[in-house]
C-alpha cells in the first residue's frame, strides 16, 4: 500500500520540530534530505516522525490541542526544566517550554 505524503507540509512540520528542539536534530536532517530527494522514508523514520508529531492532526497544526504535554522519548534532547534547571521529561506545546516530572503539573493555569 502506498501512502501519499504531502512533502511540503511534512517538511514544514519537521522544520518546526527542529526549531523547537524536539527530537534528534541529525534524524530530522536525514529525513529532510530524503524527502527533498523524493526518497521513501524507512519504517523506523516514519514511526519516529509519527510518534513526535502526534500533536498534529492530518498533517496540519491544530489550533489548540487537548494534549498539552508530550513526554520526551529517550532519543529526544532534554533541555533543562524551565523551573528548576534539572533534565526535562516533558515538552509543553502550549507555551513552548520544557519541564521536569515535578514541575509539569500545574505550571500554567490556562491549561484547564
């Protein structure tokens, strides 16, 4: 089964993920090169992409997702927590910040 992929939208989403420092920069670069050369992504790359972009629906950014916090995978870069500076475990797509396990809860009153 061949799945049609909107290359332009896919590249746009990957670029946003790269800028937000979500995921592995080298993996994103490799995927961008393959897409630009019209090469097929392997199953691992597709799985990586779909796992990290689950806040998106139908290849377009939703205006406000009910999933505010995305747990970072072992491969993700883990910037310091906004509150305490320890290694972060969650990314908040509402305010583009990273939080540790302790500070992810209740950091933004607008999420309710």
